[in-house]
């Protein structure tokens, strides 16, 4: 596969190289007052310059006539409450269906051991769940019996809670149900357990302005999983087992990716993973939709196939997303991590807010 060729010459990297000091007060616990009032750091790769703006200025900062790709996935209210037969409380986090139909799911359980030993949990009149297996990944295989809903996502959307990231130290509230979704999230695509956070800054007005300025906007769908928060725990970066996430591309979006004249802006790392995985595979039929799994670990040095510009948030130390941003900044060279750490140091010095509810960075 072409993607394998792009990564085969990667030089060894120690995970310690991905660490940086981040003051805890810069980890955003809530979104900005308005979506487009978040700050925007702009890094220009042509002269290595950094400029500081606000997100509502985005339209005037972009190169002309871009093809903008965004992830239209919606976040499922995937935290299900439940009780064990003995009365103890359970939290079940739906991750992904194990096999159609959607009665058997891979889940996380809290507490896991007690619930697995009990063998079942549920809520009277709502659902009953059987613990079928404990997996080596720490996940559990759960079979649901539903009394009111047609499938587990419908149940979760009715009685569950949004799964805010682990570094947000508070429970989700009603405001999060709006703000932890993009304004273009599709209600029929509730397949993510984390938001594509670079898209959280957009408003309908900014999208309209981009279209009136001559940019074209195209959708893809990648079901963001908890692996996006999982730190690299191996000593060497390249030994990290990368998580897989399902994505969907329409024929219209695929045609943009195969258009050699297009200049493309990816809204977030989730779009990058889908685009790069797809273009790294053979596709004999570009007129049909594609559904596949991206299990692609992008790290320096990597030559990008279909992304010219990137809009992203600020990412966790020791994360695979930091590797992806470093690879994009260095344009196929191995020096991307020092570049991204230098940019992050300036962002920290200027009190940018980090992670999912934080500020954004545009790379042109």
C-alpha cells in the first residue's frame, strides 16, 4: 500500500520527545462564550512566521478558492447509566457495534470488574445488558435487550450523557449538548464518542462567508473514538499500536480528493486521517461511496497525499495527534516535533487555551 511506503523510512523517535510542560489552567474546561470568539494562531510554513488572530477572522486569512473538507459526524450521548443486580451503579460507555444488528457492542464499564463478575446490568423497563466477554483491550463485549428503543444508539440518545473528554473535570451539562457538536453535525450520523473539535469554532455565518468567498465545502464522516485521547505508552513512538476509526466518503468528496488542481484545507486531524488513508489505498471505482477503517499512524517524516492546509486545535503531550501535526509542519522532513513544540511554547506564553474546548491553529 502507498501509505506503507510513505512511512517505511521513518526514523526512530522516543516518546519522551513528545512531552511538553502545559500549565493546568490552560486546559479548557468550557468552550468560549461564542464559537468564533476563540483565538486562532496562524503558522505560515513558507517563512515560519506565527501570527495571532481570532477565529471570526478566518475567512480573510485563507488562500483563495480552497476545497474545505469537514467531518460531519455527530457525538452520541454514549454514557449509559445502569445498575447491577445487587443494586450497585454502573456506567457503560458505548464505543462501537461489534456486529450488525446493533445489539452487541464493544463498551467500557465503570466499575469493570464488579460488573463483569455480576454478568449483567440494566435499568428496569429500559434495557437489560449481558456481559459476554472481557477483551484484552480493556473493553467488554455487551449484548443489549431493549424494551423501548430499536437500537442501542437510540437508547443512549434518549437516556445517556455526552462523553466529555477525560481532561474536562466536570460532568456534561445541557450547554454541552449544543457546544460539543459542530454546527454541521448530521443527526443521522451519531457514531462518534468524541467531537471533531477543530470544527467546534465554526458558525453558520462563517460557513456562509467562506462559500461566498469562493471556497467549496465538502463533507466526510469519520467516527471519532476514544483512541484519539490515548497517549503513546511505548518507549519508541513507532511501536505504538494505532487505533482504527471507520470513515465514509461520498463519490462527490472522492472526486475532490482525486482532483489534482484542488487545494484542500482539512478541518481537523480526523479529516486528515480519512483523506490520507483513502488516498493511500487503491480505489478502482471513484464513482461509488467508500466505507473503510483508517488505522494510519501519521508521524514525521510523512509526505501528505491530499492535504495542503490544516486547521486544528492544540493537542495533548505524548499523543499521536501531536505526531500528525508535527509531520504536517515539516513537509516530509523529520524535524516536525521541534517545530510544533516551539509553536506550542509561544501559544502557552500567550495563554492560548488547549485541547477540545480550547483555541485553534491554522497551518498554511
